[in-house]
C-alpha cells in the first residue's frame, strides 16, 4: 500500500471514529428510551434488549409534553423571526457603511456571545420579576433574542461583504434608493447566510434550558424544562427522561439533516474571494 492510500485510509478511520464519538450520546439516549427500567439500571450496561414503547406512552398520557413543545415552537419561531428582521439590516449597515463607532459596535455584537449565561441568570430574573414578565413567552423571546441577534449579525455581515459593490453602484445608476438596494440585491444574494443564521437561531432557542428553567413556572414551560421536571429526590425515571429528550431532539435533528447542504453553503460563502 502506497503512502497516499494509507493516508486516505487513516483519514477515513479518523472520520469514522469522530462520527461514532459524536453519535454515541444520541444512540444512548434513543436506546435508553426503549429499555425497561431494570435494563436501564443494569451494571454492566445491557446492549441487547427487547424494545418497549411504554415510556413514550407515559409521556403522552397528558398534554404536558405537547403543550411544552408548542411553547418551544412559539418562542423559537418568534425569536428567529425577530432576529432576522433586526439582524439583517444591521449586518448590511456594518458591511457597507463606514461610521463612527463601527468597530466598537461590531465588538459589542460579538462580545454578547462571550458572556456565560449563568452570570446573567439572576439579574435577568430580577428584571423580569420587576416587569411582571415571569412565566411569559415574551421574556423568553427577549432574552433569546439578545443571544441570537449577534449570530445573525455575525454571519450575515460576512455574507453581505462578499457581494460585489459594483452591483450596488449599478443599482444607484438606475436611481434605486437604499431600501431597494438592500431588498432587491443584498437580501436575495445573501439568502444562504440568512438561512444559516435562522437555522442556528431556531436550534438555540429550541434547545435552551437555563433561562427557560429560571424564568418559567407552569404556563410557558418549554420542552427541555419538562424533561428535567421528571427528576425528584426519590426517583429518577430515566426512561421517561430519555423518551422526552428523544422527542425534543428528533425534529431538530431531522430539520438540520434536511438543510445541511444549505448550512454548509451559507457558512462557506464569503470565506474566499
């Protein structure tokens, strides 16, 4: 075997090992949701078992999970829509205009992603309590927006910078105003980046646990909070927890697989010129 083929084989083995390492937690979650409680607590772990759907039947006995999924959908959809509506124009301004404080504004957007969520949990709770927004969709949308907006600005700014300025100059010769240039040129050509930022915003809003756990009580509990609510000091129903986790993760996973090609395209556009 020549060195080139050996390198390709080692590269393939490395990718397969990385894939197995990445997918194993998902396999363990799904398989655990299909095990009886005795098999879940067995030591050493049981690898071959008779699947059961009893845990899924338990979580669907009432409307708790379905209501939580609906709350997650409302919060994630509203957050994503607002993040795109506010972030795309901001990204266009950062990509095409020079103004005082531009670098500071850009750093401010990026620095929002550097803050650990646990640091802000208590201040956010106190502000939400003072404003009477606890256990509402609005408080979750606002706090998620503060974290999703930098993602949109970051990705879309790079996308808009990759669009040739000659197109904008040609549009100005045709007497197009600033809004027409943004709406008819930058938005269509920057659609891959907008789509990627929307996907990331939706996934983050769907999966977020800390703020949903701190800021909600019963009416607006999201799906990740419901998964943790099964835990108590006397019992850990791992089957129900894993079944709920599978129900939460599966739709987002399927969605991510369906749009993976667009995600790669949007992330790589603008990387080279």
